[in-house]
């Protein structure tokens, strides 16, 4: 039976509710998205490193991210437990956001939770064998996602890369502490 009381499902609910609120209050997205480095340094609104996950560039963007969050978050949360899963998600979100801010042009704005989602891909690579996953297939999916990001354009691959590395590092540190 599916456990509906998971951190993964709670995150999906919160992000979808935030998206709905932004449809009703369009200015809200401007207050939550991740603006460029110049803006952040001028305003010190560093909370946006987190709130960017509540914004999305349309229903399809939201749908892909939430589907990926569900597919990746569920087994990772099962493997690590709720609190450690939330640590991996948060570290991934922060490293993805920081990579976006510091590796993009100074006025580049970003939306979405995909930095955190890519962090879950990174964590899945680390914990995959432990939970019986085919790590090679995960690596191929990650590669395809990066290629699509370059081909389609408008994708913040820097956030994806930062999240991927942050998630892998967080998962590795959690596994090392377990031993």
C-alpha cells in the first residue's frame, strides 16, 4: 500500500500549491524566483535560493519536475528516511541555486525545482546499488537530460549540475556516517 505521508509527497503538495497560488497572484512568482547575482547582492534576498523551487515556467515544467521528484524521492526517502532525504533535497536545492547564481551571467533569473531534482539523481547514483537500482540506466537518464537541456535551450544546466553534485555529495556523506 502506498504511504501518502511521506516528505516526498509533502514537497510535491507544497510546490503544486505554490504554483497554483502564483496563477492566482501573478506577482508572487517575481517574489520567489531566483534572480541574477547582481540583484541578490544588492537586496540580500538569499531566501530565494530556496523559494526558487516553488516557481515553475508552466504546467509542463511543473509536471516533469513533480513526476521526477516522485519517482526519485520515494525510493531515496525509503532508503535514507525522511529527515536525511530532506537534507539531500535541501543540499541539492542550495547547491543547484548557488551554481545558477554564480556560474550564470550576473542578470540571469531562474525558476523551478530541477536543481533539487537533479540532486536526487545524484543521490540515486550513490545509493542505487544499495536499493537494487540499475545505476547505468540512471546515468543514461542524467546524460539525456543534460543533452536535452542544451538542445532545447532555456534550461539552467548550471543549476542541474550544481544540484547533481550536491545531491551526490550529501548522499555519500550520509552513507559514510552510517558506517
